[in-house]
């Protein structure tokens, strides 16, 4: 079983066997384990436009009611993955390793991993650059070292395991 946190009511996680969805009505902040999570904490107050929205009298930047911190705590405690827009200010605020845009995994001091993906490679209509934070509970996550050359090819059939161990801090992006 996987717990899907901060998800849309009636969205893709609902009606799936072995997925326990937590939407706004169920309140993801009440989750206490024990299953691994797929966490989608709200991102508007962490994104590139957050400062502009705040300057116009909108919601205060980084004030998300603790949802990102809670999602991060759940991933570290129970395993799973947290998803947020690429270049999210939450990465800096919580001292998470920023992954290279070309792909690959970067390890943090907790043994968890960050990577950059383009959701367009997985069927999304737009490129949608996204950062993932994963806790595979002791196993180095498999996944792309580089993104495929053309959109729409998908990575599922072209995965390469991350070679060796280590934190890949020296990973270099290929030149175009």
C-alpha cells in the first residue's frame, strides 16, 4: 500500500488498488504511517512567482502551513517520494540537494535522493520541469542518468541504473 498525500479529490490516485489517497477533506497532515508515501505538497508559495504574489498583497512566500515540512518528514520516516516544481524554494529552505537539470540523482545527508525530471517525458502535455525527493528505504533508486533526446519517447523502457554507489556530487551534464 502507498499513501498519496495532498492529492486532488477524485484525481488519478483515487480508485487504485493499494493506494490510500489523502485529499483536502481527509487532511494529509493527519497521516501517521506506516506506508510509503507519494507526496504532492502545495507549491504556489514556493515557486518562482511566490515573491511577486506576496508583493501584490497575496499569500506570504514560504508560508504553506507546514505542508512541505510534513511531506518531507513522511518521506524520510516511511519512504516514498515528494514532488515539487523544479527550482522550488523549498529545496533551499530545507537544505535539500538541488539536482542537475540534465537528470541523475544527488544524495543528501539522510541517505535520500533528489533528481530532476521533465514530466513531458512521462505523458504530461507540457515539459513541466519537476524535482523529486526520494527515500527508497536503503536501495539506490534506478532511473535516468540523462533525459531522452526527444519528447514523447518516455523513460520507462530506457531506464539505466545509477552506476555504483556514492552521492554523484560530481555528476556533469552533457554538452548540447
